[in-house]
C-alpha cells in the first residue's frame, strides 16, 4: 500500500480557527513580523517547532494520573529513572524542566572563558548557553553539508578530521567536551551514522575529552541508522539507541521531542564529580534532584513516552510522513535541504528567493509570507537565529508528533507551492529591535 496512515486513532479533538488574510496581516504588524509573537489561537497549522507540541497517548494520560507529587523521593522519579537507566546506561540522571536547562547546568559546570566546545552543529540554545559562560561554540559539519541539494545518507555527521585538527591547534585542555547533536537540527534535521558516533568517540577518548550527545531526537536518528547503515537492518530501534548512548560519557536531552512530553528534560553523566556539581546547581535553580523543576505527572509522561517513541510502526510512519511533505514540494521546484530529515523539512530560502540577500533575511521573509498566505507558522534557521555564524538561510517546517493528519500536510504542500509561484513578490526584512541573546525569539522587523 502506498497510502500513509497514522498508526493511531484520534480520541480527542481540538478546533482550529480559520483567519482571513486581512486579519493575518494585522497580526503580523502587531507582532513586528515575528511569528513567535503571534498568539497561537491565530495560527491554523503550527509548524514553528516540534518541541513540546506532541500529542500524548492514552497510556501517557493514564500515567499522568499516577503522578506522585512528593517533594522528595517521588515514586514517579524512580519510575522514570528505571526507564532511562535501562535505555541509556548512564550512571547519573538528573531531571530538568527542559533541554536548555540541562544545557545551562552542564556548561555552567564544565565551561569557562577560553574554552571551546565543538559539535557537528550546535542549535540555538546550546550555542547561547556555551557562549554565556564565555566559551566558544564551534561547528564542524562534514563538507558535504554545505550543499543543501546533495543527497547522502548521513549528512548530519561531524567532520572527524576537522575535530582532530581543532584539538591539535587548540589543545585538549581547552575543550571541556565534544558534543554531537542527533539528529543534526541546524543542519537540516539530518541523521548521524553509528560509524561517525564511534569515530568521534574514538578521537575524544584518545585525547581524554568527554563525549556528549545532544540526544533530543535520538529515536529518529536510530531509525535512520536502521534503514540506511549496513549491519543494522535487523536491529530494533531500542537496541540501536542503547548502542549510541553506550558510546557517550553523558547527554543532554529535551523530553519535549522524542519523548512526546509537553515539558521536561534530562541531564545524564558517567562522571561522579561532575554529576555532583550539576546536582548542586540543580537544587539552587531547578528544584530537588527527584523532581528537577517538573511535576511528578510530567516525569510519568516522559517515562511512558521514552518507551512509545521506539515503536517501529510509529518511527516508520514519522519518517515517511515527513518525507512526504519534503518530496512533494521538491518535486514542484521548491528547494529543500536534501534528503528530507526526520522531524522537519527545511526550505533553502536563499535558493528559493535569490533576489533577497542574507542581510535582508530571506528565511524570515518566507516565514512571514507563508503565514500571511495560509495561516501556517514556521521558523527561520539562518541569519536571524545565528547571525554571522549562519551557514544557510533556511525555513524550518517542524512537524509536531501525532498531531496533524495527512490532509493537514496536503494543505501545507498546497500553500507552499502557491507561495512559490509568487515568490518574486516577496520582500526582504530589516530588524528594528533585538535582545542581546537568542534574538529570533523576540526581535521585531519591518518589511523593506
């Protein structure tokens, strides 16, 4: 059968509000043309992020009712710890309210001015939390990642030779850890091969540098390994995931992605000393170590989600349905980061809108036009988000898990193709107001 079906039934529905083009123009003006600042009730299809926007299952909602809200020693914590221990094998697991809290605690403990933290590609909050300590975030994607149109199986890999050169030039003592993001979000949602994970681990270990995973989309990455990498076709996603974690010395994890939770994160480590320092900081800023800023019901939802996300039927549907969106618009001339990733489709806005230079933010201009035309919210991944560090000018269409149906995605395809047919009319943007960090969340723009 060629038809993609959702491997679940819908038990509860949430109405969507239709808006007129005139209303959407007014909302854009009020928000300073920043889609983060538009009320969610005025969005028809929300592809801003896949973080915290998943639909929870009946089993997760049942587990929510079991949540133990004890301040210390919650049973919900120990249920989650058993799941995480069995999946990852890390010695220490610290719950946090979300992934960026885990990043802040980790880098507050291990990083300082003069340090360098390499990655295949750091995402926005990771980079900001590193730089806030005075350290420098360095991206080392493979050279092939520079070509958005090139199709290859593991385009999210780290350039291992470049990592070796960085360590030789800067010294291992200036590198508190090496981080690998799986999948590579800023690099177009591209997966990382097991061979690359092993190679990065080997280099890190040889130089005595801890190796960490940014593991928020670990299950999607595991599925790509199963489907594309020789030797893993007969492995279960869980077995692949366990091998990935076994190669790392620790990880940060946003449970708002591959755990179907609406809030939550984890910080894991095998280093007793580092874990103690992290726990001390957690108590100061997040909460007691057995809840870490989360309700017991959240801990329960994460525990169930970590098991559900590794279901092969779900992962097969997830990857195929995301590819459906990307392939359909690409077949009609819309340039995307090839091949389609796992959690999102990335339109190459610079290639689609060659008349808009990078300093006029083509990705932001495209996001504004897509909302104006069809009520679809997306997010720029380019010079607005990363400034001079931006390698591409992209528009990300992040697909929430278990939320939208096939007809919703067909609507998105139709809207993008209609915008593409009138792309010469799209104008660039100029920033008129911005904060010092993570400016894409609250900057305001005007059209040129």
